[in-house]
């Protein structure tokens, strides 16, 4: 049960991260001064952001939540 709560909370955090990334991409596209610099900034931001999200997902799902929760004394 607690592992489902952790998964739901994590899904909410990933959703907020994704929404914030879309807002950043929108503002980079809309309000960029130099168009050639805009492309570089977008590529760098999307690659770094996707890499961070992917590594975070791998680390989150590598945790054995049932074992971790069972070993905690409440």
C-alpha cells in the first residue's frame, strides 16, 4: 500500500517536472532574442532535461520499495 503511495507521489512530481519543462521550452522559443542561439539553447535544454528525467526514473524504479518499507519501524 505504501509503495503505491510513493509511486503516486513520484508520478505527480514527474508530471510537475514535465509541465515546468514545457513552460521553459515555450518561453525559450517565444522570447529568445537571437534565433540561432534559440536552437542551441533548446537542444541543450531538452537533452539535459530528458537525461535528468531518464536517470531519475531509472534510480526510482531500481529501489525495492517493498523491502524498504518493511524494514522501517513505525
